[in-house]
């Protein structure tokens, strides 16, 4: 049995892995060091992603590096035109784990030889998109709906490139997933707003609709909002759950390539679920208070957690500073709710009964 198979076998109704499971580090190590035997394009999704095959049916989802760590979201880009960042995928896994959620698949960085580990292992449509640039670097662009053309090619230096490798979820044959529309989804249109942006009472609508009317799901959305606010991810349009576990299960934290783009800006609208519902899970609040009161700040814990990654330092320092600043902002939002609601139990909750 491979480490990834072992990881899959231990996924529970409540979390992807348990806090002390050594298999997580083993999966990360495998993805970072095992021989790659085949690469192909992942279909579906808007930007280029490769499926990486290792021996014994182990697979990873690869997102390539496009820009240096200091590059911020381009000022005239929307959240839905922002380029994906491989470092955001890596950092989001560490952040999810430090928050105690354990709802994100393990992700590691890895430096690749593009010639031997991509070009020579690709075929078909993907292979046809490889070329050598005027400065003699090896490049490819793949086929997809956003940024898959010569002008937006992914280039090595001269044929070395780094990327993120996310452990593959169990296949559909093993575990079918259900896709849910996020109630606080943005409009994905440059001139239109979503209903939640115009209706301050939007949360009371959501609270009445299954699966948000009972159990853990509404609190899971609050967790997701905190997680996304901390990293600045505005791209949470859908989420997925494992169908076998029914409704009383955790939402997977997938697709964080657009996080960590604007370290000097705190996007409060990402926190809208928490602000509009005035709700937070008790254990999540306790975790944020621990980051705030110390002894270890979130930035220090993130720096330490990511230090062992093959492409460390994963994040530009301003992103770590932003994390500590945003923890304070979430805590202040909770304080404001408590002052307004005068009932602590309405704001700070465990699963709804
Ligand atoms: N670790 C993983 N293993 C297997 N499949 C995954 C994994 N992470 C994401 N996926 C699947 O791959 C698809 C695309 O991934 P992702 O959301 O990262 O790409 P995207 O281009 O941002 O897609 P979209 O444009 O729809 O947001 C998703 O439908 C998701 O179900
Ligand atoms: Mn996406």
C-alpha cells in the first residue's frame, strides 16, 4: 500500500487526516521526491494544471510557478482574472492545518527539470505546446480557457521550474464528491454584484435552507471565510464534500491558487459570512485567540511549518505580516458582534442543534 492510499483510507467524516498522523509527512515527501513517470493536462478548470503520475498509481495536481514571490495581484485584475500562484497552494495547506481544520489535501513544492520531468513524459496536445523561447528557455502553455497561449507561456530557467504538488483526492470510483454552490459566491462578472453584497439580511435566508439550517455546515462556512480572509482568497465559488458521509461532514478546502496575492490590502468582503451572520465556531475562535495571545504568532507558526518545504521560503514576508494583522481584524469583528448581540451563545457556537 502506498502512503497516499493509506492517507485515503484514513479520511474520516470529520477531517481529511488526524492531527498526529505521520502519513501526512510521508505523502509530502513522496510527492516531492518520487520519480515522475507521466504528465498530462487536467481537464476542467480554467488555468493550466497538470496531473503528475508517480509509480504505483500515486498522483498529484501540479500548478507551475509563473512569477517571483514578490509579484502581487495585478492592479487591474479581478479575482477571476488573477493568475494562480503555486506558493498559495502550498501555504494554504499549512494554514488550514495550523487552523486545525485539516480539510485541505497535503501540498508540497518541488523543483523540476522541465526536459526530463515534463517534456519527455508528456504527449498529445500538451506535448505540442512546448517550445524554446528567444532567450533559450524551455516553455509550454498547454490548452485551457485562461492564459494558455504563447504570450502567457510557463518558462523554465533555462529548463528548471518549480511548482506545487497537491496530493490527489481519491478517485470517483473510491469516493464520489458532491459539488455545492457557495452561498456567498461572488458574481464573476465585472459589473454585476451578488445578492449577498446588496442584502444585509442575507444570512437569515441562508440559515433557513438545508444543509445550513442544522448541523455543522453553516459553521464550516464561517471557518472557510476566516481561512479565505486570512489568505485573501476571493475565489470560493463552489465547494465539495464526500457523498458517502452525507450532509454532516466537512467541506473540502480545494483550489487556493488565488490566495496570497495582496499582502498590503485586507479584503473585508471575504469575511462577509462571519460579519453578516455574526457567527463563529468556538474552537476556531479559541485558535485565533491563541495566535493573538501567543506565545506563537500565526506568522511564526507558518514560517516554521513551511521552512521544510523544498521551495522554502514559500511566501514573501509581507504575506506573513498580513496574517497577524488579519487575525486581529477577525477578532475585532467577533468583539463587535458580541457587543451588538448581547448573547454570547448566539455568536460563538458549536454545531447547530
Ligand atoms: N488535490 C486534488 N486532487 C484531485 N482533484 C482535485 C484536487 N484539487 C482540485 N481538484 C479538482 O480539480 C478541479 C480543478 O481544480 P481547481 O479548482 O484548482 O482549478 P481551477 O482552474 O481553479 O478551477 P475553477 O476555474 O473551476 O475554479 C476541481 O474540479 C477539483 O474537483
Ligand atoms: Mn479556481
